[in-house]
C-alpha cells in the first residue's frame, strides 16, 4: 500500500476504501464503523459546523469504548468532510486543533483560491498531522488545486456519483487517467489519487485500482449500511432502484424544493427520479411543487419512492445494491471480490 495511506492511517487494510462524507447521513457511528473495519470513515460536517464538536466528541467516545485496531493515539482515526462554500473556517480550525482528525475533505468552494487558506490553517492547527483531501471533478481543477494546495490526496469524482457534484463532467474511467497524465506533466504526479463516482462494489473498485487509483471512495453503497443515519423510506428506495443510468438524474430541482439553494451555480445533485422531478420537468409551478414536497415530508417513510416526492440522492451504481449490511461486511465483501478479480487477471496473464 502507498505510504501516503499507510503512514498516516496505519489501521487501513488494502485496498483503501473510504466512506464519503454524506451530509446528515455519514455521522459518527458510520465514520467510526468504517475506520474500525479497516477503511477511512469521513464524518460529514457539511456547511453548518454548529454541532461539529458534539459529533467529534461522540466519535471519540465510540473509539474509546471500542478502539480502531492499529490506530495511533496522536490522531482521531476518522476524517471530517467540509462543504467549503458555507463552512466557517475558524470553527473548523478550533475543532481540528482540539480533536486532530486523521484527515479533512474539502469540497465545493466558491472559488478554488479559498482552499489555499483552508489548507494552510488546517495544517497549522494540526501540526500537519491532519492530512488534506480535496475533491475535484475536472482536469483543470485537479491541476489548479494541486498547484495551490499541494494536497495529500485528490478525490477524483466521476459524474456517476450520487448527491452533489459538477453539472458537467466525465465518468471516472476517462477522468482518472486524464487527471493522472495532467498532474505528471505539471510535476505533480506525486499526489495520491482516490477514485469516486459510481463505485459500489468490488468490480468497480478493481477497475479503478487498475486505472492507477490509490484507493476508492464509496457513498451510495453506504446508504444501505446499518450504521448510516438514514430514514427507512430513503434506504428502501436505494434498495429498490435499478438501472441507475436511466433512473437517476442530475438536477437542481431537489435543491430548489428542499431549500438548499446556497450551492455554487455549477453544482447540482444526482438523485433517483421521482414525482417531484417529473412534475418539474412537465412544467409544474415551483411553488406548487414545494407545497407538495412539504406535505410529503409529513408522511414519514411513505414520502419516498417512484410516486413519492422526497429526495433520494444516489449514484448510477444504485442498481448493484441489493441488501443492507454493516460497514464491516461491506468492506470485507469488496476486498474479497477485488482479490478474486486480481487473481483471475494474474491467471489470464500467465496463460498468454
């Protein structure tokens, strides 16, 4: 395994699998469970950091009760994910200084220059013990942010990802190699790349490793995880959906209806198509759609589904998810499948 992972995250089991910091869902129980299972769990701080220290205190208590095998005492063996367009840097620095998480994940700044100050302040607050992960979705952003910040890890997110991402972008199969080449041309090839977007099981993981990724990130797969903080209706819809390339869509409709309209304009969210989206597409007045969405929120788990109105953010790999499991079982299954695929590749090479 790359020293970029083994040195700062000694508990990690190869291949590296990280859980994306999904807002409101990837909280302390999921982040800690993923790290305990040999991955890297990211706690979603999002844009509102008012309760971040409460979540970090919970994570600390969970780890004290049942430690992460192989973790060092000098850092908290989880990461924290920030939405940089809205997160308060001073509050972030205060929390980092107190808890020293193993990593932070930056995403969606108003402008890329903002991340240089975030990187500097976090490194100073943690004495460089907290490693910097930055999510990008284009080759241009990869080069610019790498020059500005010299991150420890770039999360290269393809357009198949669920939840928020760039309106326009390539799939991971072409994006990752092009980013790799561009960084090498600029003398930045030493930065570790982690693949994200549409990866939910061992086959996708093995493909990204073959493309040169140092590890993978999964988000949608952990929606069907027992440690995720997620409503049953949402999780049931994730387990029901199939043919994700057709039955999910990138749109700003869901943000409009939920009132989460502070995202930079070139971002939107991928979710499972439902009645809210179809009505918007067919010309329904936004205020009426908002009213119906608010009514659906009162119906509990019945608010999700194809005829429902509640947002179900998920990536195109959603059709490959068939059951809910705990984090340990998910990571073990992915590792087992990766080993099986890599063994088959080696056998095929031996017969050529």
